[in-house]
DNA sequence: TTAGTTTTCTTGACTGACTCCAGAAAACCT
DNA sequence: AGGTTTTCTGGAGTCAGTCAAGAAAACTAA
C-alpha cells in the first residue's frame, strides 16, 4: 500500500494549517481515516501499520489526541464502545449506533438548525454543545436479528 | 444510618413489582440513589455500605445491572466518565454535563415531544431511542473557571 | 417450618482501554 | 548543518468493569 502522493500533499497541508508538524505516522493515521467512517484505535493502528510497516499503539493514541485537539478529527464515545474517530468535523452532526453490531453512521438532525441546543431548563448551565446519539438496528441486523457482534450495552 | 421502614417498604414493593427478589443489598443500593442524582458505582457502593456495614463492589455491579435490566434504574455513560446511575426512568429525559467538574443534571428537551427522534436520513436504521447529552459549564464552574476536578475529556 | 431449588453474594483473577514516564529519534528553524 | 523543540518507543501502571466458582441467602411448596 504505497501512499498516494496527491493525497499525502493534501494531508500535509491540513496538518500544517492546523499548526502541527508533519510526520509520516501522522500522515498514515490521517490517511487511514476514510470519510464517513468511525474507526476505533486498534483499527486505525492496523491500517496505519499497513502503510508504514510499524507503529506503536502508543503513537496512535498520541497522534489521535493531537489531531483531535487540533480539530482535524472528532472523537466520539458511544456508551459501551471504545472511542471512535472520524474526519468529519466542524458541523456538529450526530450519530446512529446499531445496538446489535455496533456499526455507527452519521445523521443530520432534522429539527431545524442546532437542534435541541435550547432545552427548556438547563439548570443554570452555559451550554456549548448538544450531542445526539440515536440507538437502533442497522439494515443488516434487521434481517439477521441475533448476529450480535459487539456488546450493545443498552439493550435490555 | 438506620433504614427508614416506610421507604424500605416502598422499595420492597418496587423490587417485587419488577419481578426481582428482595435482598438487603438491593434495598440499600436503591435507597442510596436519591432522586435527581447521578451517581457512579463507587459512590453508590460507599453509600450502600453506610447502610449495611459491608458490601462487595462486585455485588454493587451485579445489583445495578439487575436493576437496570429490570427498568428500575437508568444507566448513562457520558464520554470520559464512568457509568452513572439514576432512578428517573421511563421518560427519556436528557442530561447536561459540566466540562469542568463533571456534574450532571437532568434536562427536558425543549423541541416538542421526542425531539430529534426523526433525523432526516437515518441510513436505513430502525431507531428506538434518541439520547441527548448537552455539554457546558455548571453554575459553580462558571465563576471558578479553573477548578477542574474530573477530566472533561471533550474540552480542547 | 423445613427441605429443596433457585438466585444472589463474595472473593479473586483477569481483560480492555487508556495514561504516564523517560529516554531515543525525528522534524522544524535559522 | 546545528540547536531546539516536539514526537515516538517501550514498558509499567491505572481504572472501570467482567468472569468464574463456591458459599450464602431467599423464594417455593410440601
């Protein structure tokens, strides 16, 4: 899996623009995060190693933290799963999680703009974000109901 | 801290109605979950031990799982904190979490009934729950901005 | 009310996700 | 190229939570 030079250049620019130094592990991690996917640390590490040859799991954690802090990736933590990372940032979209297999997909909330950011009574809190997680069954798990892969913590 | 007999009776009924056997650890755990509070397992264990004398942490986990499965308590897992338990169930209310100290409070969402349960495109998922977590600063942390107690994972 | 059955509790080992640390290596900036 | 800053490696450690097996307790029915 040789790196696509055009993509590398684009990713290099993204890193620099965010004020981060450009390193091959960082490029590999960024390149391993395809649009519209939500990957856990292990999966990202495996993909990045496929590009680099080797990369410690610790480096992956550090890189993901730096990228998250810099706003290049977003971290989500659905109940019962390890953290997931995605590259779609800056629009506060939401997520659907399958109770059966844990698959996660993006959703745009229907109710106007910045939905739910104005609860009737916020107990004096000053809010800066509304995070919505939808729970349900993905298309695949609707037809094969008992193929439970991940815990699906909230199922009763 | 001797148990209030009236409360015990009420809790006993609640357990029986849910089809659960009545044990003193279960009563102690239920009694340790005050309305409108969100407590973690350690805190619940400490409170329950105050009533019973002793109780293993494992028993607390088991009891909380049984109570959750039976629908007597609700478990929430805000990103970056251990699981929290509350006794307000059956109304799918939402939560505000303080980024600074981790304090959690209930909120009723303002946007109509079952807000956001109809995203514009749910990618074929069949949804059964919309979970909303608001992030911000609690009243106390607005005045003392740097008193960070819990991690507050999502802060940049 | 007591035996028998089922469920629950205790203890202790274990796992997964993640963090912290110190030294080695690499990238940026003249 | 040299110096400084930042990042990466490897290993130990933490925290939340699970698993397993035997002991204890609660329900059920004679």
